[in-house]
C-alpha cells in the first residue's frame, strides 16, 4: 500500500472506533412539549385566561373609542352644512383627537399585553424548571429537550415526559 492509502485507512479505522465508542455510550434523553404544558396545566390555563381577559378589556375599550369616532364622523357628515366654521373646526379636532387616543390606546395595550405575557410565562417557566430537573434526575436522564424549541421531527413517545410534568406541576399548585 502507498503511504497516503495507509494514512487514509488508519484514519478511517480510528474514526470508526471513535464513532462506535460514542454510540456505545448513549445518553438517556427526554422530550417535553412546553406549549402542551401551557395549554393543559391548570396554572397554564389560568395564565392564558388572564391574557385573554386583559385582551378582551383592551378590545372593548378600543371598540368604544371606535364607536365614539364613528358618532363624531356621522355628526360631522350630517351637520356639515349647518355647522359654523368654528364648530366644524372643533368637531374635526375632536375626531382627530379620538383617532390619536385610539392609536395610543392600541399601542399601549399591545405593549402591556406583551409585558404581561412575558411575566406570566417567565413565572411559569421558573416554576416548571425545578420539576423538570427533578423528574430528569429521578429517571436518570442526561438531556431533556423542549419540542417547541428543539426542532425535533421524530421522537419515541416513550421519552415524552410532558404528561408527567403537567401532573406534577398541577399537584404542586393544588395546595395553594
């Protein structure tokens, strides 16, 4: 054999040994669907309900402002010919002010919703991490992946710990 062929063969054997050794030492892995925990756990359902309630209040407030804008526009359109110039200017100013109020309300509400969502989900995550870590230790797992973030396209249901995490999380909150 030539020297490059010998090197290639030695490298191939060495690589094969490393890979075989790596496969022999398989890690015990678990998967968790954090979105499912959020949707199915009692605390997650409460957080979602709180977000929906806040969003409904915001939508109701914006709808009221929209109604006020429509009323002012209708008044302006129906009374345009009979309004004094000063009254028309005032009514136009009122319409513009309501539109500005609506825009600000929508922007502020959206920002508040995002902040509330981050606070609620961060709290849930902080409460879930010790439960997940404990479960991983009990089951001798080396790695637990969140399916929402891992990009996994296939996994055996035997390594899915989502239902157990939900059960333990709900149990931890039951006494409160």
